[in-house]
C-alpha cells in the first residue's frame, strides 16, 4: 500500500547529539539468531524508517531499544543510559521512549482520557488536572478531542491508533518508536494515522518507524534502513535508497513492493 | 455495462411471527403434533409437582402448634412448619443469648449501611469505601459479636472504625445531595476552595483527628458483655465463616496466583506446592487437620479457639482454588497489554493493579462468584466437626423433645434459605457482568 504524501520532503532538524547508540548487538530467540552484529547510531531529531521482509528482525530491533526484549550481546545506549538488567534503568528508559504498536494496545477497560492520563499521574506524578490538560492538548493534536469519554472498543482502528500515539506523547518522550503502526488498519484509515505521524515529524521528534509505507518513508525519513535476515543490509538517504539501491536484496525487495 | 440501483431500499418491520407472543408459542411449543403432545405432557407433570408441593406445604400444613403431636392432630398429610417457626431464632442466631441478639442485628445493619455507597452512582471514592469495609469493619463487628473487655489495641481500632464509618456515611450524604466527595464538600463549606492544597489537606487531617478523639472518648464509656464463640451458631455463624472466607480468599488467591507466575523460582515453587497440596485434599480433611492435628504442633498451653482454626482452614483452602481461577483470568490477557503498560513506564505492581487485574477480574466474575457460592455451601461441613452452624441447628430440631423426628421440614427450610442466598449472588454476578461490559464492545 503506497501512500503518496503531497507535502514533499520535510526539512530535517538533526543535531550532532547522539540519542541512541547500538554497538555489535546480537539477539537470539532460543537458538535462532534474530539480530546479527547490529551497529546503529541515531542522532537527536533524526527520523529513521526501517523496512524489510517479514522475519527480518526489524520489529525485534526497536523492541530491544525499548527494552521490551532482552539482547544477549553488545550494547544499547539510549539517552546516555546503558540497557541492562537494572530495573530502575529500564523504567527510566521506558518513560523516555514512547512506543506505538501494530495492535494499538490501548487499555480496553478505561476511557480514552483515562488511558492518556494513567502514565502522567502514576509515573510522572502529575496532578490530575494538569494530566487532563496535557491529555486534551494531545487529543486535539491528533484531532479527536470529542472522543475523550469513549472506550477504545467504540472507536475505529485509525482513531485508536491516533489515541495510542497521543498516549505516548503525554509522557513527553524524547524518542518515539513505531512498530508497523498502519499494518492492522483498513486502507481508508491509514492516511489519518500517517498524517498525525508526519505532523509529529515536523516537530523535531526523534523517530524510528518500522513500516511498509514507502510514500511515507520518502516524505519524512532522514535515513532509510533495509534489514534482511537479522542484518542491516543497506542504509541511505531516501532519495538515494529508492532511486539507486546498491544491494541485490534491496533491489529485489523494492521491485516487489513498489 | 454498469448496473445501478437508483433508489435506496427502505427498512420494513419484521414479520409478525418473529415478534408476537403467538408467533413465539407456535414456533417453540406447538410447531408439530409431536411437539404439541410433548408440551401438554410437560405441563401435566409440572401441574402434578406444583400442586403436590402446594397441598403439602401450604394447604394441609400446620403453622401453629406446640409440638409434633399437635401437628399430626391437625393434619397427617401436611408439613409441620410450626417446629421450624418455633426454632427460628435458633436457626438464625444459634445459642446466642436472646437478650443480646440486637448486637448481631446491629452488626448486620452496620455492614449493609457501610457497603450501601458502593451501589450509588453519585457517591465518590468507592475504592476507599471498599477498603475501609475490609480493614475496619471486622474489628468493630468482632467486638460487637464477642464483647468483653476492650484492650488498648481494640479501643484504638474500634475508635478508628467508628470514624471510618462516620466519614463514609457523611461522604454518602454529600455525594447524594451535592454529587461531591466529602473532602471537596467540607472545603466548600468552610469557604477554603481557593486555599493551597497543603492548607486544605491540613484542615481535613485536623478534622479527622478531632473526630478520632471524640470517637475514642465515646467508646471508652461503654462495653458489651462477653459472649463465648461456643454460643455462636445458626445462619449467623455460617455467614461469619463464609463472609470472612469470601473477603480473604480473593486477595489470598491473587497473591498466590501472582506468586505462581513469578520469575523467582523459590516463590514460584512455594506457591505451586501450596496450591497443589490444598487443592488435592478434601475440605473436610483440612478442617479435621486444622482442629485436631494443628494443636499438636503448637507449644504446650497454646490454645487457639476452634472457630479461628476453622476460619483459617476455610481461607487457605479457598484461596488455593481462587488462585487457579485468577491464573486463568490472567492468562486471558494478551501480552500487548503488558507491553502497552511498560511503554508508559508502569512498573510490575502498577501494571498489575491498574491494567491487568481490573481486566482479568472482569473476565473471572462468573468463576469467582461460582467459588463464592461453593464456599458458602461448603461451610456446612463445619457441623461435622462440632460447630452449630445453620445445618447443625436444623438437624438438632429433630432431637428436640417436642419435635422429635422432624427432619424434612427444617432441611427444606434450610434449602430455601441457601437457594435465596446463592441465587441472589449469582443474579448479582450476572448484573455485574452486564454493567461492566456496557459500552465496551471488545
């Protein structure tokens, strides 16, 4: 599904500061080697799109960055903090790193507003009034403030995904990770979610997006990363990546999806 | 060539046989000759049963008599309810001193009032109401029921219970009249709405302290006479044992279930063995062990009363069953919910308490209430180890000289009582399910 954006390439706001650093990182599921010697440096404000065939390890990579999965070898350093067994560090990283899932993972027993204020109140120790104010601001930014009192089950997939984005933003994260945010959506709803993500990209947020939306990648990405069988095979500027792919696997992949 | 439907098809009402009573009767009861015969046969069987019960239970029954002989003199084919009526106090209160029965009634009334706000949609702070019932009610009720001298600790707890109850009632009134929480209401009354948070909190703390002082002084002025637990009995005892069992087995079960899923091997193994041991032994065995074996392991002269032993046994036994119910509910929650909670920075306990448990408990309501009903009925086993719970009382009617041999009527009466209790629990659980799932098509 290709969604051609009309805005054209967004201006980038990359600083020299390093936000995420991954060194020689390896991960196994049992005896299966999922990620092999991954090296990756992400600067503050950089927007990265990760693509590749299914099973290539792209979701696992960003889940490792958020410490949802444990890696066995190598280092991941997020915002100056090394991920390891230290639980305090993990909780800290998770509050700094927002994540949006394919299946939204909203809490079905709470209203939209309750979903949004849960983190700010219980983790950031905000007062309820302040949390509600922040939540309403973000709901307005994702264009569904009137749905605040509904339950997730009463909304369309596109609306739920926008709520999920707002929920992450309420924690005021430094990095946003997106794990195939539009893959579970009906075609009509993909655009409304991508629009919100493009707008977010315009604010200078550091983003890593796993997606198959190549039109979206062309619009916002500073860098496109292609993964295959646990390796980062190729990374380049989107213009170069799409016009002039170098690796055979990349060429094959692009010819199949474009 | 394009095929186009120019006009929208309007909605029509459903055919009559789908919606009318006659249509329903025809479809479900009289659709064929065989079906009609079956319906008539069933109606006849129902008639025979109901009329038989009616004649025995009402038409030919004796309600007023001094002993069983008078019942027979009145009618040979009817029930002798007079015996049950004569023993009604014993069935409800056991051998509790007759002039002290008001204490049990007040205790029950207190519980009903205390819990009432939980069912009022306008009242705020329901979690707190529920928590105070569990934490404070047992103390004041325990003293009301057993009486005697109050130790210093008991005095503190009774005063706290009184304050908690008073705050709860005031909160209920504030909620019903103004739709406000009590704290907001008081702050408004004192005109301190704009005062800083700290001042507001201090005012509320001061008021609570004053109330506590008053309650403490007041409760020093009275005591109620001691009633030994051996005099407790009847429905009262059944409800005490099953009430404590119900209130403690759920939290116990949750802790055991979490322990069973723990990543720490020692905790997991402990919980698993505990659960499996208690689940593979019949309750009656656990009760016998608690009352006869347990004292053997205790130091010389350490006497725990039998009632406490029985209650502990009931709690442990049911917590283990509950643990498995809770575990089943936890397994129904998709992994994404844990991940969603982790990504907004919630730790283990907050994830469990705010995100996972509320959803899991909702799934588990039918099973939990099923366990509660089982628990209530299982408490009748305590009559075997010599406590006079409701079953014990019903059976001793037949040993009472004027009513000697009267078995049927008391047991039927007991069955009706249990049916009312259990059926209302199960109805309430249905209601709760519907209420909690309202507006959440998932």
